C-alpha cells in the first residue's frame, strides 16, 4: 500500500533527521528547512500532512516567517493538514495558528509516539475528505434536480421520479419531516410536460380550517363576510401545471370530499358558487403522518388515499441514507460559507464524529439549519461541535450504550424536544423551527412522550 506523503519543515538539521528516521516506516517523508524549499515541495507533490516549525530562517527566534509559510501553504492547498510545532508554553501562537487554518499544534520537545498518533489522525481525516471530494466529482459537481445523495435508496428515488414525471398520475410522497418531500415534488414537475406551467404549493396544516376551503377552491363575491371580490383558489392558479398539497393528512374531512371529487371528475366549485369549473391541474400530495393509521381511526378517507396514491414515493430518513451525511454536510458548508463570504475549510474530526453519531430527527432540514448556523457563528476556519451545538447531545454516547437503538433514539428525541421547548419558553412554533420539523410533527412527538401542549 502506498505510504501517505509527509512534509517536515524544520530548520534544525538534527531534529529533521531524527523525525525522518522515526516516521519513515509509516510515511513517505520529505524534508524542508525554510519557506522557499517547503513551498517548492507543496507545489510539486501536494503532501496531505505537513509539520511546520514556526521558528524558521531568516528569523528563527521569531514566528513571523512560520506564520507567513502557513498562510502560503494553505493558499496553495487549502486541504492540507498542517500541524504546527511550537515551543513549550507558546500556547498563544499555537492558537493563532489554529485560527489561521492549521489542523493541530504540537509542543517541543517532541515525543515521537505522541506525534505519530496526531499524524495518524490527520491522515485519516485527509483521506476521508479526499473520498468525499471524489464522490462529489462522480456527481459531476451537480445534484439531481436540487437533491444530493448517492446512497442506493436515493438512487432508487431518482429512478422513480424519472418514471412518473412523464405521466399525469397523482403522486403521494411520504417521509418524515425534513426529508425533502417538496424537492421531490418540484423535481417531478420540472421533468414533466407541465414544466412550463405553474408549480403551486399549499401546506394543508398551516392554514386555519375555516380559510382552507377558500384557499384551495377560491370563492365568489359575497360568499362570506369579507369576500368583496371573486377570487381564484390554488387549484385554478395551478392550471396547466402542478398543485403540491403538503401535509395532506391535515386536510379536514369536508375538504377531503371536495378533493376526491376533483380527482374523479376534474372539476371544482368555488365557495359560494354553483358553477362547475373544469381545471387541468396535476396533484402531488405529501405527508409525514401514517395515513394507514389515520384511515383506521376515520381521520382520512380510504378512497381518497387510493386516488392520491396511484404512485407512492417513500423518502428515507437521513439516518438510513448510508454515506450521505458527510456529503450533505460538506455541500451545505460550502454553500453557506460562500453566501456569508467566510473562509471555512471544513469540519474538525470531532465535528464529523458528532454528525455521524447524531440521529437527526429533523433530517436533512435540521442538518442544513445546523450547518448554516455553524458557518455564521464559527470563529475558526473549521467547524467544531460547539459551532453545531452538538457537544452535549452527541459527545456523550456512554449514557445510551446500554439501550437498544430504538430506545436510545427515543431518549435522545425526548431530550432534544424538551430542550428546544425550554429554550423557546414554550413557543411551539419557535421550537419546531429550531428542530427543523413542522408543528404537526412536534405535536405528534409531544403526544408520543406524554408532554402537555401549553403553547
């Protein structure tokens, strides 16, 4: 197996030689004694890991040349893992180096066994990031209609989208809150023959029941108090295009009947009107609820379910998308670093571990929100668990290690739910937004854990 390249930048010849012989068994070691020779190696061989003594000629007693070398190295190769070597007690300069983008620091006198551990960890992170870059290159730098994911389950979803897009059949998209149901609906619309038509969205759980009928089907002038003019509803607004009914499980029974009639006859009636209006609109619905259970309890019509669910697309939760977590996290980091004009070179090893261990109850939306906040709040060039607000929840797996997977997940969900509600002072809309879930999902979780709805 090919050894990883290691560049040692050290002006003390004896120490350079000692480090080379100690590390040559694990690394392809290259030596440099000053900034010009070090930069020549960086430009030619792009070493994954570098050790850098801050005290370099022409002023070996100072740190200015070392810092200048660090800046030039990272400008040439932002992915390099630079481990700064400092004098004992020189913590201030070490922290400044980390702030500039160094991966870690190590204090003299050098303990070679300890240094090997640090180097091994740096190589592991470098290889992981390289795998992510190669994976992204395989995607040709693009996403599938705004969605990013390479796991088998998502590839299957992409295949289904391509197949159903060319038809006019109703589609039912199911999945936990934050899994990207609207992205799937938009992808179907963009790939369909209706792509030139409008894509109209309505969240059935976000509009009061007494207003929802008018929002969907429109109303005639004088139909009710405040109806001063005739108004088209979302069905008519989506003429020639697609109507996306999000949170369809929240649709009241009376409106379920009217929706069923439209799906059967392709006609609607405005509130307060008697005219039957033909509408050419494709319907795509989405839900995060178990509609089979809702049908058993009489909350959702069985005939409507089968009319809407001619095609069923079930989105996997993020915790079941093997390999997609680091890919998505990196993509969000790059997006929001560009938007906020910040130099963020990646995640620390601890942050990557925290991301991998966390169950992500809010799915992709929660991951995006956490990374966005972390980019805004970060003071260093790498995102830490503290930036992600994950140091407590995912940094202490020991408390869950005796639980089964389901029990541990539920315990963590309850803990996160309780904290979010406490931080929002009982404002459930704010708590739901913080967790990256909808209010109905928040209510379902509170009911599941026996928590009172007081806000």
